[in-house]
C-alpha cells in the first residue's frame, strides 16, 4: 500500500478486507463488503467514511459499485 495513503484510510482498508472476507452479510460476491457492515465496525461517521473510501478507490485498492443503499466495495489489491 502506498506510503501516501492517509493512516485512517489504511486502517479502513484493513477493516474492509476483513469484512469482505469474514463479514456478517451473506450471500455476497467474493472479496466484497457493504458500506453498512464496514460503517458499523469502523466508528466513522458517513461524512468521514466516504472521502476515505474514495481515496482507497483512487489508489486502486477497492472498487465501489452500485448505488446507495446497495453499494458494494470490492477489494482489488
């Protein structure tokens, strides 16, 4: 992971990976998490969450698809 990524985004990425592989929401595609399960676990408010998620997407670490409230976050790296 790039050294230029905000430390809070790094922590969020680790949580997304965990929820994508072991999260409570099933069934879902492999390596996929939902914003709901991540937000419940991360302690960030929505206004903090989405900019950090966008920075992870910009870095190529995740891909966000779907429209609210059915978004999916796919781990790419």
